């Protein structure tokens, strides 16, 4: 345990980027780390085991501003929005704002590279803000949530930024890195939005959307499982 603490101190003592990773490796090799990948995995597991993130429930009308403020001020934690109607998490994909207004779909801008996902209180949206040194990347988070889902639902897979059931999309994720902060977000659908998606999205979905069967897994059970993992830190 002392070796990983010392290695983290070394990494934090100087700015290391893609141009000087070999220098970092040379400095931590005497501590027993043969590769940077080995170090990053051990570092992530150690820091994750020490992390006790707070959970924040934010009205959807305040969500975008709250997240940007949290990123700016490094207010790490788990953020879940709620609202009185259907809302759209919008990245940079094409969307028909006029139709959203007609259908009473609230649009929240999250400034990520990607399309639009729909959500309401019956679904489970989650956004994780963490120190980037923890290396909580999409592969790590999505693979663990896929394990959780697979306890209840057959044929769950991760494909790129999406989680699929029988090849159909139940969740789309995004990740951002801003300075020393990492952001990962996803929305898990328990509602059939296929008709609305066709109306508000200006381009057809690449992957056919579907939703989680409440008879197999409920929204509240999924949230509890995810929070137990993130807060209880069960690797």
C-alpha cells in the first residue's frame, strides 16, 4: 500500500502528460511498477476504495448549471436530475427544439459530443464527477454497471458508449475531462420513447432504442445497486 501512495505522490508532484509518461514510469519503477497500465489499475483501485462520494438530486431546470459549477469548483459526487415532465439530455446532435416545445419536452444542454437521450423520473439518469487522477473512465464504469445489469437481464453488452440488451440500446453514456476533473454520465431507460425520439431527433438513431423490463429489474433497484457499488466500493 505504501508503494502506491508514494507513486501517486510522485505523479502529483509534477505535470505529466502524453509527452513525458516514460519519465513517470522511470520514477515509479523502483516502487515495483513494471508498466504504466499496471500502475494506473492499482492507483484506480486504491483511490476508488478511499472514495466516499456524496449523492445530489437536482431539479432538471438547474441541472446543467449545477454540473458546470460542480466541474469548475471540483465538487465531486454523484448527480441525478429529477423533473415534472420528460426531458432531453442534449449534446451536439441535431434536435428539433420547436417539436420539443410542442411535446412539453424540457431540453437540458450538457455540452458533450453526441446525440440526445430522453428521460423522466421513471428512468435512472446518473452523472459522476470525480478527480481525473482516479481514472474512472467509461470502460471501467460501464463494465461494472453491465455486471450489475447482467444479474437481472440476459444478453447485456457494452458497445462503444452504449449499453445494449439483445443488441438494442438501453443506455447511452458520455464522458468529459475538464482540467483535473472527469465527468461520466448515462441514462438508463425504463420508458419507451421511440415515438418521441423519431419526432425530435433530426437524424435516425444508429442503434435501435429499447427499455428495461420492470418485471426483470426496477429503476429503484438499479439505483441502489449502482450507489452500493460507488459508495460501498465493492470492486
